C-alpha cells in the first residue's frame, strides 16, 4: 500500500498517509463518519523528499495499515515551521477540498502569470493567516516579504492566494460590490484607498484572518515560494469548473 506525504496549509503540517489525495481530502475535510466539516488545502510532496528538520522515515514506519487491512489515515510528521523546510521543487499537485470533502487537483504552471494593473487582495495561507491589500503584483508582493524585504518583517517562504476585488481593483471608492461575498466591505474599501503604486504599497485588512474563504473568489490562482523560488498554481475558470468539475463546484458553493 503506497504511502503519501502531504503538506497541509490548514493548518500548516506535514503528514504521512496511506490515503490517495482524493481520499485524504475527504478525510481531512470531514473527519471520521462525516461529523465535521471544513476546507482542506494541501500539496502532495515528493515521497523521496527528506530534510533534517523532519523525522520522515520514523513517521513512515508508523504509517501502516490497521489490523483489518484499512489504510492508515494520517501520521503527523510536523506542525511547526513546515513551509520553510520544503523546497518548491518537492511539491507536486495542489489539492482543494470543500467542506463536504470533494477534492480538486491543480497542476503547477510552467511560468508565473503576467502582471496586471490595479489593486490586489492577498490571503496569506502559511506560515501566517493574514489578509492584505496591495498595489504590488504577486511576484513583487512575495519578494517584498521574503527574498527582498522592504521592512523588518520577513518570512523564509510564503503560500498565498489572490482573491477577487472586481470593480474595487480600479475604483475602491465607488466601484460596485457586485457579487463579492466579503462581510467587511467598508473596511476593505478603506484599506484599498490607502495603497497606491507610488505610495504605500501594502495594507493589512485583517492581521489574523479566518483560514477559510469561498473558492469562487480565487482570482488567478495560488502561489507558493521558498526563498527566491516562487511557483504558481492557476485556478480553472468558473466555466471550466461548472462544466468539467460540476460535483466539486456545487459542493464548493453550498
């Protein structure tokens, strides 16, 4: 029975499991017997990956089937400072599980997306859970708090997602809200009005934000980096999700 390594973002953890990504997403999002519900976001990690920070081989020895032959759901390798010790090259697919356990796999893009004009909304997923508005592109935002920090705050790596702003990206004062689901809209507008390409670059909206968010608000996709390495996992369009992943899409919007 194959053993997998998963890097979870909610919470940040390295986990060994005998479940396939789809099975692990179901288990991690709903727990045993579907009694709990919550989003799960995780990467599959190269099974050959090793680092002195983790006792992976010892964890794998514990990841054995139960006496009745059922697979071992999880053995936690680490829940502390995981991202900084995993190179981007060791990460394969990114999986998004809904609160009902439907799981969607995203592949890494061959390059980073082109920069777009306008303001941005970034949700940091690991190692912190912050919500930030920015006048910087995702690449510049990442570099500004990792490899080329502009202030005292610096992270060795960062995983974050860009969320949709709709018309607010160009007109934070009077732009229509449309179907944006954010409950903190007034605070969001105020924060957006304080950043600009020639002035303040970034502004915290929430220092500690809820780790869960509506998947339909993802703009572009997810970014994960360690040091100077930054990878991009594009999110399919709503049309593709409705057509090719309808069960996941319905589950994500219940």
